[in-house]
C-alpha cells in the first residue's frame, strides 16, 4: 500500500475467487455499507490480477512478473504455492534475465 502511494507500480496477485478482503465488509461486526471501504483502502493505487497458483501455467505467469519486477513481496503464505513448483526462495534463482 505504501509503495503504491509513493508511485511504485504495484500488481497484487489474487486467487481466481478473489482476495478475502473483498468480502470482509459483509461479516459482522463491520458497519453496513454499499462499498467495501477496507478493501479500497488496502488496495488503492494497485493493479490486480487473478492467478490460480495450482495451475501449471501459474509458474510461467509468475516468472514473467518476477523478470519484469524490481521487487517481489509475499505478505502471506498461500496454500497454492506449495502445490505448484513456485516458491519465494527460488523466485529469482534459475530465471534468466
């Protein structure tokens, strides 16, 4: 969030079903609202894309993102990461520039 506030081009990768933050505003004790304020606040200035990390093609997509990116940040372990051959410790290893 802060990186994008300062002008970084941030791409958030979500599962095909969407990030759980998209639905948290419907769970009590959140105030009733038409818009999901917390999601908008957390994802402002970011681009997003949906990737099924369990798909064989996910590794190709993530490798292209890593080649393009200056920085990769993983903020939570995703169960799909262990199901694919992708791991954060090998994200740059073995990817030619």
